[in-house]
C-alpha cells in the first residue's frame, strides 16, 4: 500500500489549496477514502471522507462549507479542495482508506498546510 499526498503549502488566511492523494497497492475504487490532519501537539483528526463510488461525503463541523472532498477512481486519486482557509487549518494532511477509522497502518508522508493570519 502506498499513499502519496501533495498540494500543501503556505497560504494566507482566506486563501485556497487543493490537496491530492494518489493511492496504490489496493483496489482504490472499492474503498471509502478519508482525509485526516494532525496539528502540532494534537491528535490526528478526521477531516473529510468520501464513499467508494463518490456519492456520499462527510465532513468535520469545522470545515463544512469550506472544504470539498472528491475522487477520481480512474486515477486512483482523492482530492481535498480547501477554501477560506483559517490559521487553525494549519496541519499535516494525510489520506487513508476507510470510513470509521483508518484502514491501513501505512501512512504516507503527508503534506504540510500552513495558513498565516
């Protein structure tokens, strides 16, 4: 299993970023996919998830209306469009398979998102 996240960076508050996660080593189209984030000194938290066919999505309350998760099963890729970013969104963002909890113990390197005020 390999999960490769990209698209992070430094952005001012109110800005936007689009994260990508390319997955391999498992049947992507059969798996729900989830974005997590971990801020310094905090536990990793679920941010957004999408069902395997893409018809259902779910978000943590703090990002509802600002973030959009999507997927392209032909490219084995899950995306996270982040708009109206806030300093509290600063974290390392990771993807994994699963809905209620991470399915794979192997995590990617993550992608750093830093939002300046």
